[in-house]
């Protein structure tokens, strides 16, 4: 990556309030795992265009900066964005592991400029995303990735738009829901949470993105 995109605020401006907010989010995720450990975490949103990919990318950077061996996976195999955010090649990725369903699991992990962080891009877009994410092969892929990292983060499609996040959510330790300030409707957020909890998916919390900085907080 020759130049850090401004959307990766944890890299482009690590002393900013936004970057500090991601470090706080990292701490909160750590505390969420005190009772039941969180080794795999899925980040999704209520509806499209709610900055979920930017959120999970910055959280991954923050996790890696906190000395955690981190793998970030683009499981939004409908509209992948992580390869663009990090400036990576997307010829091979997550979906490549399903071409030979019985072959060895050798993920095409790509290193970035952040120590401790590797990214698995989406790979070629498949015709059957939900079936792919719900397969036994996906469980095997998750287990293989868990053995290589302290934390595995997944970027998944919006909950209400498609079933992918719900399918994958049943296979991870927790789900983080991104809501957009001034855009996400309250009833949509409630419906998304109910949809996840109906499947006994562990929702560890929500992230409010796009909120304006409170000028009354001064330097804090």
C-alpha cells in the first residue's frame, strides 16, 4: 500500500479523536470477551451504506496495533470493499477456498503495512454467497484461520439486505452492529437485532458511525 487511505484514520491520523474512538472500541470488545472469549467477530450493519467496512478495517488495525495477531476477512462476497481500502489484489481470496471443497485450506493471506495484521480479501464473486457461507467448508475455513491468529474479524453484508450476516453470525463468537448517525432508522436497527437474536446470535454491541464530534469535550 503506497499511500494510506484517509478512511483508515487509525493509520492516516492516529492521534485524532476518531482513531482514539477505535482504540476505545477495541478495549470494549476485549471486555466483552471476559465471560465468554471472542476469538471470531463479525461486523455488519443494519442496512447498506453504513460504513461497516471502514469500521471493521479500522478496528482490525487497532487490534493489530494492540499486539494482537489479527486476520481480517472480507466475507461480503457480494460487494467487497477491503481490497480497495488496503490497496490489495483480489484475484484470490475467501471464495478461492471453495473451488476445491476437499482440498487443503491454504488462505491467500496478504500482509499490509501494519505489523500483526493480515487480510483475506473476498476473491472472485460467487453465484451463491449464502450457501457458501453456510457450508461445512466455511466452518473448516474458520477453524483454520482461528489457529493462525488471536482475533479473526469478518466484514459481512448488511443484516436486512441479505441473509449472509445471519448465516455467518451463527458460526462466530460475536457480532458487532454498525449504525449510521442520521441515517439508520430506529425500527430498522430494532428489526436487525431481533433477526440476529432470533437465531441465538450473540450481539455484543453496536457502533455509531458518522457522529459529529462534541466540541464541548475539548482536547478529550
